[in-house]
């Protein structure tokens, strides 16, 4: 099932025999993929929007005066979770061609360590979690509305 490779094998460019060839990854240029992951800002905005929409659905579905402070804390956590990396991304000078527009991203796709990913595929991977959480929240809100 598994095979042990000593550290010497990873330093070699090619390995002969029945062993696998291990290629070193080409390092990206400084600033490229380092802080922004080469994704357009619109994807980050849609992700934040999905999480905030979920909080909005939960806030409306279970509206109570006691939930004002917890919901405000949740919103602050979401904004901090995405705002802090946004500040980090602005610290380094942007790579050439940054920021990418959403249309260029969808047309050209995304190049990662495992190969090329289409723009639709990359956007789906980024947005699947917030969309599923939002759908789950809507289902919970509908169930709560039906049993009241």
C-alpha cells in the first residue's frame, strides 16, 4: 500500500527503476499567490456575503431582543475573519495584473499546484461552503416557521 522513501530521494531530480519520479515544485514569484491566492476580490466579497446572509436569515427567523448582542458578535467575527487577511493582502505590493476582474478569472481560470482549474470550478470550490450553510439556514428557518 505505502512505500517509504528516504530523504535522499526527494533531493534527486529523477529517480530510476521502479520508483516514482519526484519533481520539485517551481516556486512562485515573490508576492504571487503569497497573500491573495490570485483570486478576484469579488469571490471574497461573495463568501462574506454568504456568511452574513446566513446570519441575517438566522436573525430574522429567531428574532428576539436577547439575540442582538450574540448576532452582533457573530457579524464582527465574520468581518474580522475576512478583514484581517484583506489587510495582510494589502501589505505587499500587488503582483502584475492584480486585482483580476471576475470576468478575466472566469475566462482564464486558476493555475494551482495540481494543475489548471476552470474559473467556474474554482469559484464553485470557494463558494460551496457559504452557499450550503445559507441553504441549511433557510431550511432551519422554514422548519422553525412551520412548527410554530
